[in-house]
């Protein structure tokens, strides 16, 4: 299930139980069961250990299966123990998962392998991707994760709804007379939000870097995360310090992944190369300023041998 940690309704189970995800030992057991090849298994475990964000998603059995299927695909595609660029990132997983969903529109025989490349798939579904990403971004800005039927239907066709990125939320609050929609998982909304920031030509520096401000706590703002003045001023006063900001964090991770040089070949079919390079420069500039600001706040060593 994708809803670990939630209480099972008593109409289904008489005893009060909570759904639990994979523990670290469960994950190792499942990895051993899924990957029969010891070499491949070791590579996967090493990469999960090196990527805590990917590993945390694997605590959810459904997502673990999806991620492992992606690893299996990468391994078979390269026909060796070397995964692409020696690492598989969270962005790689979600790009592949999105590609699989987009290919649902292809009327092919189930026994026949789809020969359409990833570039062709994304390029042919450019309008759908933009519409989905626009909805995701609108929701992320408002911390909105359930959408009215009118908002969704105004942007997406019936065929787009059947791709599987969105699911209906029956009897949601005031929407009893009509369906409400949500993304399949919160991380998927984060992915599409980042995609919007990349492929929308109108997005400027302030909007591109907005969610980095959301991830920073008020105490760390002056010394670490927000060296840029207008980003610091963007924080609302009296913000709830206990509000979960994981969705902003994942959005930033996906933004970095999509703007990386490794993804330039794919992204240039959705937006101009000039726009990608410009936004990448903004992002690198922000990281540089953040690091410089952080270094200035560090305590200097008081050693005679050390020249400051």
C-alpha cells in the first residue's frame, strides 16, 4: 500500500491496527527476493544506502516495487552491472515512471515491446505534461493536494485522466456531488511542480527558487539557506514550525535533477536550451551564494600556524 502509517478502518479489521512499511531488514529481504543476481543486488543496496531520499520511499512496499522495477529496467537496458552514469537518481526513477504512464496512450500489443524512445514519448505528450505540471504547481504554491473537478477538467482531457497520474477522491469534504482529484502520491506532485518550473518559459529567478525558502527554518535563515534578500522577505510571519515541508524538499530535489546536464538532452525537447541554461545558472548562483553565506558564518580557527 502507499498509505503506510494510517489506521485501518474497523469495518475491515476488527482489531485496531496500523499499516507498517518495510523496515531496513525487510527491505534487505525483499531486495534479496527481487534481485537474484548477487552483483546486481549489491549495487542496488549500495545505491539505496547512498541515497536516503530514494531509500525512504522504499519503506512503502508499492513504491519499493516500482523503484526496483526501474532498477531492473536500467540493468537490462545496459546489459551489465553498470547502471547509467554509475548512479540511479530519484529523478531517473520518476522520469521512467512518467514515461510508462504516458505510454498508456499507445495502442500496442501487450506481448509486443514498445519501441518508442523516452524523448519521443515526452515530446509527443508535451501539452499533457505541461497541463499536469501547471496543476501540480498551482497546488504546491497553495499547499493544496486535492483539486476540484472543475480545475482538473478545465486543463485535462478525459484521455489524460486515464493516464493514471491523478486519482479520484470520493466523498471529499464539500465535494460529495462531484469527484475531487489528487496526484497518485505527494512526491509525484512534487515532481510535476519541478517540471513546471523547468518547462515554463515565464518562470523567473524568484519563482524558480521559491521552494528553497519554504524548506528553511526561521532560525537557520540568516546563516545558511537564504542569502538572497528577497527570498528571506518572502517567508510568512508566524509560520507553523511543525508543518510538514517534505513536499517542498522533494520539489527542490527534482528541480536540481531536471536542470542537471545529464537531463538536458531530454528537457530541450520540452523547453528551449537557452531557458534551461539560464535556469541552471540561476540555481548554481543560488547554491554558490548559499555556500558563501554559510562559510562566512563559520567560526574561524585560532591557530598560529593557520593564516586567515
